[in-house]
């Protein structure tokens, strides 16, 4: 299902198909397939927000973050213009990430509650974070065409993670609707009618093969400021979904936070 690409990292790989997550992340970082998003991410990196005027923005696609043998996958929407598009790591350097990483740490899925920049020492426990769109979109709204263009990266990421993956938490309806066809492309059978997104939604997908395990799909409202400032999503609500997913994935938290 993986399409062949012509980027510099891709041509180093056999047939242009990443064979490891490291190769995949390198190839994603060089992608320029969506003209509108390439233009926007680079414009934001050039103009910058005044508060970050002295920083060098990443200004490129943001690859997934977390160990290659993760049991739990967290799927967001797309990098934020002055967050991950600045720092180069998923959910790092903005208020959404503050909420997410505090909850991950509190549930023992991250070694620290803060994420400020690559190299800040943050490590995830059995958890990887990715997105269906790897470039920051204007107004945080990728088009369906851009989502579809980026889809092959997530399909390959899932194929490479599939052996160990036990659960996925999807943040928001856009991620949910994006992920279902990706899971189908990567070999899972999606029930009909398609499961609907909701906070706390839980679907168990049957194993891809007799030697596999089921994949648990859980929904959570997105950690956007729109949701967290209004109280639509509280830290307790997010932690409950993460805790349930970690339990279903059989993760033994290693960095338990407070209460
Ligand atoms: S959104 Fe995805 S497909 Fe489009 S340029 Fe970025 S990495 Fe490439």
C-alpha cells in the first residue's frame, strides 16, 4: 500500500519504501507533496511569532515521536504552526501539548510532564504519537485532499508498528475519520457501519491474523485550547481515556506521576 516517493531519504531505501520507523521518519521530514502546506509551514517559519523571534523554526513535516515497539498509539490532527512546526516534535511547545504530556506523565506514559523542545529529555513509555497530516495547516484545517495525500505515511507507520500495537487513542473526529481507512489499508477489518467518534468511544478490532492480537480503538476529544479552555475536555477526562487504553494495551507504567 505504501507509495514510492522521490525525496532524498526515500531514494536511499529499497524501492523507496521505508523498512524501519527511523527511515520512515526521515522520509516524512523531507516530504513536499502538498504545495499549500509546504508554502504555509515555511512562511510561518520565516515570519515567526514575536515571542519566538530568536528561534529557528523546524518548518518541515513533523514525524511521529516515540519508541518503535510502542503498544499504544496516539493520533492527533496535524502540527500546530508555532508548536510542533517550530520545535519539530509532535505536540511540543504549545498549550495542547502541555495538556497532553501532563496527562501522559500522570498516567506513567511519559517520564516528565513538560515538552518544550527536542532534546528536553522527554521519553514516552510504550507510547508513540503521530498524526494523519504531518505539516502545519492554515487555521489548523487541512483539506481532505491534503489528508489523503499524507495518508500513505500513516499506513506505513501502522504497518511497521503493527506487531506490537495493542491500542490507539484518537484525539478528535478528524483523526478518527482519517484513521479508519488507514487501519483498513494496513490490514485491519473495520466494522460496518463504521464506528462513530465520541469521547470515550471504544471499538475492538479483530486481529489481522491468527497470530496477532486485537487492536483497541479509543476516542477522546482533542486537546485543543478550544476544548480544554471551555472545559469540554478536562485533564481527568483525558487521563481516564489514556488509563483505559494503557490497561487494554497491557502497559505497565514506568514513570507514574501524582495521583
Ligand atoms: S502533509 Fe504529509 S503529504 Fe503533505 S507535504 Fe506534509 S508530509 Fe507530505
